């Protein structure tokens, strides 16, 4: 196989997610829902403000959102809801 054939072959192979941190899969709407359910204040005033923050361009921007999401996960149901939302994508 030449390099182009190898590249096309690799592109055609089914891919699988091998590793992720579930807290990093939070969608803004669910983060607000769980924060409200658990009476946890977060640093964003609205879903729209949080959506804008998802346009991060550095590690710290990502970590700010990641830790905000992690802070609202208190109960088994929270992790269940987050996992289910990810699996339904």
C-alpha cells in the first residue's frame, strides 16, 4: 500500500472513544439543571453565558468550565444524568 491508500484505509476504520472524563462532556443546559437541582451557584449567570465560555482557546478556559461542572455533581443521580446525556449523543 502506498501512503495515500494507507491514509484512506485508516480513515475508513471504525473509531471508538477510548478515554474521557465524564465531567468534560457537560452541556450547558444540563450543568444549569443539575446546579439548580443541587442549589449550587456557578460562575455563569445564564446558559447563554456558559455557551459563550465554551469557546475557550486555552487550557485555563477549559478548566474553568470543567471545574464548574464537576462542582455541581454531588449525587449518584447527577452522574447518571450526565452519563446518560453523553451516551444519547
